[in-house]
C-alpha cells in the first residue's frame, strides 16, 4: 500500500499547482485576452459603421466574423490549456 503521508503531500502539491495555474490563466485573461477582445469589438463596431443602414447584411456578417476570429482563436487556446490543467 502507498504511504498516506506521501499521498497527502502529493495531493497538497497538486492543489498548489492547480492554484498557480489558475492564477496564470487569470493573468493571461486580464492582460492579453481582454485586449484582443476589445480590439475585436472595436473592429465589429467599424463593420457596423461602414455598413451603415444600407450595407448588405452578408457583408456585415462576414466582416464581423473576421473581426471575432482572432479573439475566438486566442480564447480557444486558453480554454484548451485550462481544460488540460484540470485533467
């Protein structure tokens, strides 16, 4: 059988690593992802400004999707890392 003290220490270290990983991911979200998200939203606003009230909705949709792609990719990477951390 395994040593209970050793198991407790391993669980303690695992909890500490998870806490540190959470801190790093939160920092990435605050310092990097929010900037990317803001740029994405600003880009979408420009799409609406360019389209005005007469622009085709397909062009507006395409422009909006292009603006959001960078943020969605960055967010997906962070989510993947976050999911790996909790495995």
